[in-house]
C-alpha cells in the first residue's frame, strides 16, 4: 500500500522538477560576482620573493551548469547556457575547470567586453582527465556561452573551480601587461626579415601558459629533437619559470604557431594550436634549464619542428631567438656575438656559478618577462642555451642564457641533466640537426560490442567524432571498425542502440533491485548497478524501481535520464573516480595521442533496467 500511495506523489514531484528546469531564465545568479584579492599584497609578495613570472592570482570559485547562469531551451530541443562572471578591478580573467566535457556538436564560447575577443572550444578540446584551462579574457567581466544540441542534451559538463585574477599591469597604465598586443614596440614580429633563414626553427617555439597553485604565469619554450629522432615531445625552457611556485603541470598549456601572418602587427588576435599537460623530466638551477615532456604527441596539423642542438662548449658567434614576450604573439631577436660570462650572477632567487651563462647583446629586438626559457639559436639554427634574464628594454639590452653544454651532463642524475633524455641511445653526439614532424599516418579503430556475459550486441550504432566523423552499425558478431583515422588526432567514440524499453525487464528485475536497496543482496557487478540506475542519479533507490515499473506497465516508452541501452568501454575502470555511483559516465569516450591501429576498443552494452541480463543482445 505504501508504494501505491508514494507513486503519484513522487511522479508529481519529478514532473514538477523537469518542467521547472525546462524553462529559461530561472537561475537566480546569471551573473556571478567574486571579490578581488589584495593586489598590493600580491605585488609585495612577488617583489620580496624575487618571483616575477606570476601575472594572475587564484580565486576559489564554484560555477557550473547546475548552479549558475541561465538556461534557455529552444524549440528544436537544443539548449543554451549563459553565465557572466565579474571581478571588480581585474585586468583579465582566466578559468580553471575541474569538470570539462563538451559532447560532439556543442561549443563553449568565452568572450570579454570587446565583441572581437572570443575563444570557442569544441569536442576537440576535451582532455582525458576532465580538467581544463581556457585562458584569459581582458577586463573585469567575462561571458561564457555553452550551446548544446538536442542529441547531446544534458551530456555536457562544465564546472569552474578557480578564476584567475589578472593584476600585473603595464607601467603607468591600468591595462593588462600580458597577452596579445602587450609587448614592447621594439620587438619585431616573428615573420619580419630578421627571421629569414630560420623559418624551420620558428615552428619549434611555443608560448607556455603556466598554471600554478599561486596563480598563472607565462614563459617560452622550444620543441627539441633527440638522437632517436622518435618525435618525443620534449620542451626545453627555464628552471626559474616556476621556481618558488607550486606547478599544476596537467593544466599547463603549450601554444604553437601563435604569431602574425606577416611583419605587421595584426589588428585582431591570431589563432593558435594548443596542447595541455606535461611532465617535468629534468632541471638544474645552476644553468637554469628545465626539460618537459608533453602528455600528448604533437599533432601533424601543427606542422611543428623539433629543433636541433649543439652541446660543444664554445660561444656562438651569431644567431637568433624566437620568443613570446609578455605572453604576446611570437617575436624575433638577433645577436652578433655571445660571450661566456666569467662571473657568478646574483639573481633575486639566488646566485648562479661562474661560466654557466652566455652573455648576449641584441642587434635586433629585445626580451621581456614571458621570454624566459626561449632557446638561444646559433647561426646554424641549433640550440646553445635558454634565456634566464638580464637587462631588458628597447635600448642597451643585455641577456644571459644558461649554457646547453653544462645542462647536458653536469648534473649527477637523469633528473638533473639532459643527456639521458636527448641521447637515449648513448651515441655521445656533440650536435644533432632538427627534424620536421612526420605527416600523419592513417590507422584503424575497432572492437567488439558485447554484454556483460560476452554475448555480441547487434544493431549497435557506433559513432566516431573528431577529424573523421563516421558511423558503423554492428552485425550479429558485434564487430565494428573505422578506417583512415589520422595518427596524432583526438577522437571520441559513442555507442547507441534503439530497442523496445520492455525487452528483458520484468518484475524479477524489480525484486532484485529491491533486495539491493534493502541491503539483503547487493548487485554483484558495476554493470548491473549502471543498469539499475535508470534516473542517472549515481545511486539506486525506489525512484529507479518506480521508473522501471512504469516501463513494464507500458506507461513510459523511454527513460527520462538515460538511453534504453548504455555502453561503457570494456577497459573503463569502474572504480575510484570512474565509479558509476560516484560520477556520471561520459556520453562519448575519448582517445588521444593515437599512434597506431587500435583493434580492441571494446564496449560492454547494458540494457537499462535489466539487472539479470535477460535482454536479448541480438535483438
């Protein structure tokens, strides 16, 4: 009797909840306002610690699709979420997400006060770990606009855990001193005449956006070759860039090809190509070097170049530097002669020993904060060191570069020297030429779709999203294969099967779920737990039983929150952060850093409501 009395009451509550959320403009905090930090204190901290890489400070935030902004549901079933974020006095705002997933066809647009300043993110920007850093907009106000197509409703995940407050301003001006258009006027752009003859190595240099516990900063880095010439994505930069900070390497962003098309300054910010996440492989303070390895291979579309190097001790007679001063578009500087600096250098963060740096006077251009870590190239285009610092400006500049020859083998362990990483075969080479990234090879991705018992699931449509978009429908054998997928790409796979909601569900399933809810007999696999959770609440309750009862009685022909069949990769670890009762399963499963054929991306099919596997997978 209790169940009969409870059913209409619960149905009414659920109906009211869905009706309320289907309307537009009902979220009260369409604009999120955060309190600014104490900027004077931040600057005092930077000055007293000798730390100048930081340009923005972190503010804790809790901004997501379900607790902020305004939803609008459109007539075609698609939806738009908008949210404005304002922090008084900010010169720029950056956003760090602890949940970020954009299903195929959806977009997230990030815009500042100027309509021309927009960044648009898509499915291709998803990261395997679900974290993301979307960079900066200028000014104290930013607007986020998320557009979700009807076929992907409620699949997107966006949650901002931190807003970074830009506070580093240009002298005598309350404007942001980092990012597009903020570097000194005496910097020639990378595509000016000074860069002629060095266009290959120009493609090796990237901007590094460093995400730290203490905020955000900028440096420059160079993609560097190794004697195996296997295109391992090593980036050479400067030790001091994150010295004294707590780096969050999974969120570091490496921006390639961020430059103007020609010698003139572009009127609008140019696009760039990014990779996110790295591991620190080796570093040493004395010669101020650090070597990172990116978490993902360099995609062929970047047309990147792996720069060569020369570890001999002599000073180069002339050369060039490509760099990102103040985090601006790529610039170029040139010098006529380098000298070995015979004395120690007293930096604010501590002294470095004699003879560990080259001393360079520029004949063209200069450097700024953000240029740190840029490679010193000699006249043959080989790396001889990386920028530590010095005396910058548009006149009488003087720069110091940590010497590559001392970074090579002066350290006593692999994590303090370059030789173990850049000469993995032990060739003892003194020099190495550069390397163009290989063109993409075409590979295949396939697998089999079965149920938990290993029986093939027929008539499953498997969708491939990415640089190639395709669909395959499984036959009686449950097999699928996609061809001509380019290596280095990021793709997503999603499986779908239409079926009669009543197929394979009965009162036996309700009894078994009831036993689980009462603690009498737990469901014995995570797949059965997923099957029981038909309202997608990451829990199993009487509400699921009610929804399944409605399906059995023919009251409902579909579930509100889940598909009739759900699919999980067979290799997906259904425990820890991927526990089906801890977080929603993604609708699309990502594959990144593809290097060869993938013949075994198998799926497990789960019939919603069927916890005893009685549904016919061949139906």
